[in-house]
C-alpha cells in the first residue's frame, strides 16, 4: 500500500507533488479555489430584497409604482406634519388678550367671576375651539392624503407602464427571435434615449446573427449540393462493378461495403441539405391533412418495421393543419423511423393523429431502451444519440433525423416535446398550428 505524499513540498511545487527538473512549475495560488456558484433559480423566492413581504414577484412596473406612490405618500405626510405644526403655532399666537376688571368681577351666564377666573374661562374656550379645529383639520387632511395617495399610485402605475412600454416591445421581440425568427426587428421609434439605444443595439445584434446564420445555411446547402455529384458517380461505378459476373467474391464483398458506406454518405448529405432548407420559416402555407402525411410515412416504414420485428399501430384521426405537405410527411417519417430503429425485438410503435385547439397533433410512442431524463435536451442536436447507443452501425441513420424534425416543426411555428416512457422508449408529441 502506497503512502500518500506529504502536504508540503519544494517551493513553487504543487502541494503533494515534486518539481520535475527542466519543467517549469506554476506557482501555488495565493487563495484556495472558489466553490462553483450554484445556478440561481429564475423564480422569485420570498425573503430576498426589500420587497420580500410581497406575496408575488415584484416586476419593474410594480417597483416603480411603489417608488412613485411611496415618495408622494412620504411627501404628503411631511407636508401634513408641517402644516399641523404651523397651524398650531398660529392658534397659540391668536390667544385672547388678558382682561383686568379691577377689584370687582363680571357676571358670566349668571355666574359671578373674578378677573382671574374670567381670563381662565376665555383661555379654556379658546383652547377647546383650537383643538377641535386642529382635529378637524387633521381628519380632513388625512382623508385627502389617502385619496391623493390612491390617485398617485394609480397614476404611477400608468406612468410606469407608459415608460416601460418600449421595454415590453423589446421583450416580445426577443421571445419571437428565440423561436427561430431572426428576421424580426424592434425598430423602436421615439426620443433618442437609453431604451431606444438598447433597441438599436439589439437590432444590430440580430442583423449580425441573421447574416451569420444565413451564411452558414448557404454554405451547408452549397456544400451538400456539390457533394451529391461525386457520391452519385461513386454509386454508379460501384453498381456497375457489382453487376459484373466475372468479379471475385472478395471484390463483390468490398463493393457492397463501399456501396453501403456511399449510401450512408448520401443520406448524410440529403439530411444536411434538408436541415439547411427547413431552418427558414415557411411563407407559403397550404391546408394539409396530417393523417394523410402520417399514412404515407407509415407505408414507407412498414417494410423496415417487419424486418426488425416491430409492430406498427396507428390511430389516425383527421387533423387539418397549415404548412408544407412534403415537410410534414418528413416529420412523421423521421419520427417513425427513429422509433423503429431504436426499439427492441417484439416491440411496438404507436402513431396517433388528432385535432387539437388551434391545429393538429402527431404523437409517436415506442418501446425500447430506457432514456434518461437528462438526455432529452440533447437528442434534437445534430449527430447526437442517447448515451450507450451504437454509433458505428449504418442501419441506425446518420444522427440528423430528430434535428430535421425540430427544424421543420420550428419552420411551421409548431412545438415538439419528448418525454420518456416508464417502461422504456419515448413519446414524441408534435403540434402544428392550423389554418
């Protein structure tokens, strides 16, 4: 059993190791490495910040409203206190003058009062009326302050909404861009302020991204198109060679292997070309019966399913959607082929089409190996397969099927969702908007 190295070591060598002669050793960091910062959840957690007492997440509009209304309320309270102090001082300055009746007195309401008593009587009357006036002033001022505070909060909410309206427009555009619509621009009008500068900067960034993605798609399309010709020539030469009856057995086997490799390369090129074309949003949409597209895809996959001993089940209800029929057929074909190829013997694939509010839905479920939940966010990426899948066999495709499906669904402004089944396999749910 080896003994771990000591924590010390030569100067400049890492802790627990030795310096290698002739090789520079990096100096020891002055501070220990920081722990990685955990991902902060996007949802609002009560207890953070000055507005933690709110039962909901305070938006910027709510914060500005509270700021405007709170400042008005504080100013009103300060004004009320100052007015109360000033009126009270004014009441004390107008106290009645002290009277002197000499050694005698005066009758007040049938009561004989001395001079001192009469002065006390007048002071009491003045104090009572002054307090009553101050109380009335305080009540009416508080009532007016509450009403004005409510008006101030409402006006602050409206003003905050008007000020933040350009920001809402920027947010909506960013959401539309996030759904693969890079052609949208904010084009904010108005004064040349900070929000307009932010919108113009965002538009410039979108313009550069749009040009970059268009250039990338054109490159992939051109490269794929240029590769079709040599691949077709290779396939023709191989087929001619295989048709020669005088060819030896080894040459026949080599030709079949090269032909299978060439066919896989052709599938890869066709997939890349379709992927580059389907990333663009469709402009010409026509009514398409989703069940018919699924039926055509089923007919193309039935022979492969029989060869792999996979049972195909279909429940196709009419569902009219808007889009391109060929591309929608490609969605169903890729999903069914993926479900058949990544399945188990004696397994099944179930295809369902049905109308849903706002469009139609295509659902493809299959048996097969268990798919971890953390792998679902990667299965739509090009050339990605579930961990553990065989990447060398040519009968599983080229790794572009689900990527093409996602691109075509986005081009139709639809949604796709993948969920693992409890017993293994996946459930793919595609929704396409209607007419």
